[in-house]
C-alpha cells in the first residue's frame, strides 16, 4: 500500500492540550472508520505550527477526502518513494 506524508499548516497547534489532541485524533479515527480499511493513519508529528502525518492509502484522492471530511487542512501530500535511516549507510 502506498505511503504518504501530509503537511498540515495549523498555526498554534503545538500549544494544544493533550485533551485537544485526543479529540482531534478521535475525529480522525472516526472518519477513517467510515472511509473503510483502505486508509490507515500511521502516526503524526506535531510541531509549533504544523502537523506532519504519515498515512497509507491507495491514492492521494482518498487522503484528500479524509482531510476534507475530518476538517483538517492538507496543504501538501507527498508519496513516500523510499525510507532511509542510519542502517541504510551500512
């Protein structure tokens, strides 16, 4: 299944409380359940003003549908072509 990185511009998101982040996560999961098993949320990184999410889905269109339905921005969506880490250098 293709993997994507989604960049979400969300000013001030890094100041949200754990309860706010939990509520946002629950909303995202509800939308994913309704869209079906073809889309999976792997994890997200929350910074001061952006959220970077990693998803698995068959297409960018399904990622956009999730964002629109959940009410989250999807300012950029990039398909992951390879994954590297320190072991790649070995």
